[in-house]
C-alpha cells in the first residue's frame, strides 16, 4: 500500500539555551514513501521554496520542489526526473518570476552532468556536459544571466575540479572554465556562491586531500569572468570542510565544520575573513561528538544565523538534532537553540527574508515529529524580533 502523503503541524521538542530574538511559527514534515531531503530553502515575499530530492520507490532520486506560504500551507509541489538519479542542490526565483534550479542529472545527459533549469514563461534547461561526472552546486543571478558553480572530473587526473560557468538569459553558455585552485591528488568542491558589493563573487567549499585523508576549508574570490582574485585553503585543526558564505560589513563570513582525528569529533566552524581573505575571527561550537554547520544567513538587523546539526550527548540514543546559532558581526554568540525528536533531524539550509522570517530546511527521521525512519523533508519557520 502506498503511504498517503502527510503534512503535519509539529509540536517540536526544543531545548532552549537562549533564543529570545526568534519564535517558532510552524514546522512541516513532507512525508512520502521512501526518502526525501531538502538541500536549499529560498525565502520569497509570500513564503518559502524548498529544493531537494525524493526517492519514493527506493530505485532512483527525482528532483523535488515545494513551496509553503507564510502560514505553512503547501501551495506548490513538483518532481522532475528520469530513469536515473536527479537532484536539486539549490534554487530560487529569478527576477522575471520564473523558478530556477541547479543540481545534478543522470537522466538528461550522457552521464552525471551539471543541470540548470529555468521553469516558467521564459523557460529553458541546460546541461553543462563533458566527459566524466559533474555536479552542480549553486548559482547566482546577475544582470545579464546566471553564474553557475559545481565540480567535475579533470580529464588528466580524474580528480574533481571546481567549475564556474556563465549563462545568458536564454541559457546559452557565455563561458565555462575551471576555477583556479587545483592540486593533483585532491578534489576541489565549490559549494556556494555569493555576489559581492564590488561586483565580484565569493565562493566557499571543500578541498579533499585524498592520499592524506584530510579535508580543508576552501574560499576563493573571482571576478565577473571567473578569474581568480585570491584563494585561501586552510584548516584550524586536522580537517575542515566549508559549505556556505555570505558578505557582511568588513568582509565575508563562512560556515562549515572542523575537527581532529585524534579526538574523533568535529565542531561547527564559523569564520570571518576580510576583503582580502585574511582571517578576522573564527569560532567553534560543539561538544564531544560530531557537530556540523552547513548554512548561514544574515538577518535584517545584521546578526548572523547558522544552522546544521549537533549530536546530542545527553540522550541515550545519541541522535542528531538541528541547531540554530546566532552571532553578531564580531563573532559573539548571542543565542542558540537545539530542535529535535527521537531520531536524526538535520538542517542543510537557512534563509531569511527582509521581514525577518527565518526558514530552515533539511530532513527528519523522528517519529514523534511525524517523520518515518527513511527520512522525510522538513521545513521550519521562525520570526526574528
């Protein structure tokens, strides 16, 4: 029997340390057979879009797009895909009102390709194809088109290299090139992009040193043609991974996690660099288990909100719980909140609109929150006061 799709209002199990500045409005579990996860939430004036994948039959993943209104009602749902795995890593609404998604498709090309799709009155789809497996990470809209990032197989070494491409408004490729940083024997994976106030782009991601079994935080700034301005690759301890970056007064703030093989645990890692990539401050948050940061957003009041998960050491079952951290621009921790049930709950994305509505997206495996153990898409809305 096919399980009926469920949309639940959640009464969340919440551990509050100090979070006077935000209040929970609603939480939603989108439950289907199989697994679903949200990798990106994008706030709009009348609600939030959520992008990820669904694998209802346990055979292959399809791209998943959901929209919830301000009251948490599901007002749009769409799944796209073919006979192989396809998923969305990022998405949003373009300036002309069309939906934009970027991700990876195994169905619409010769192999796994970067897949960019514009859905609406000015629709087009584009596969950035070449030999080998390529994965689309993120995009940013510019005046005359879109800047796309991802990574793919280098033909000489077969390692992953960062890719940047520009598409015009009709989906034609203006340029497609490798991002500047690459070391043979390592994989370079750019994961997020933000346009800076000087008209350039800041990119965050991860470098995997395969033979050394190490990972490092990756930040690069490039100009409008994708040419390097500067690149920083670093790790506070034995390993680190970067995921997201935003511009703030005086520089850029990025989030990921860092850790040590000796202690066998990791901490959420938040770092601010100046406009030249020099570290201004860095903060770690965590306990004696694995804690990961994945996404950040800047509120209208200038405070920085970070999300990901913490592994709760106080529970007998030691599951993962969603975390929300609030910092000021100087790196002072203002508040923290842990949200979770009797299963793993993880947030991969956070976004905040101009009115102070904060959205989280990820997955839940907690039955007391309405999810099943196969992973269900999970979206939360808070109001920032």
